[in-house]
C-alpha cells in the first residue's frame, strides 16, 4: 500500500518561505519515477486544488495563483517530491497534500501551512 507523508508546514509571516516534502513509500523507485506528481491544497470551506505538478521528466506546471512563487521538484532516487514556497501570502494558508496526477493514491494527512498578515 502506498503511503504519502507530507511534512514541512508551519506558521510563517506573510512574505516568508517554507519547504514542503512528500515522501512516497510502498512503491519501487522505478514506479515512482514514471508517475507525474502534484501538490494540492485545501483551505477551510474550499475545494481541494492543484497548485503545482511535475512530470517524470521534470516538466512543471503551476496554478496562476502560485506561479513565480512556488517551485516543485522531485528526487526520484528518494521517492520524494518537494514544494518550495516563497513570498507566502495569507491566501496560501491551507493543508497541503501530495498525490499522483494520473494515479490516485490514498491521501495522506497533509501538512498545515498558516500565514499571518
């Protein structure tokens, strides 16, 4: 069974930065490698949204709301996906999750990001 474990969230002031990590366990690195991965977030009362995606080859895509501020990356040898978040804004506050884009694994608990004004 694939397990998704997110970490790195916390409380930061607006304009601050955080680096999130998602460790994908339960699958071989070769399988992880072929999966496009994404970071999602869900704020209270809002629908979960995809904010960043990365293909097996490293091509990336971002939601307009985070473009230029967030950077997604992956370490295929470690089954890990990262999300660097810079210049955080209050509207970025949410629980952040990772998951496959084409393959839906069981959602992890996510990691909470709180941004103060």
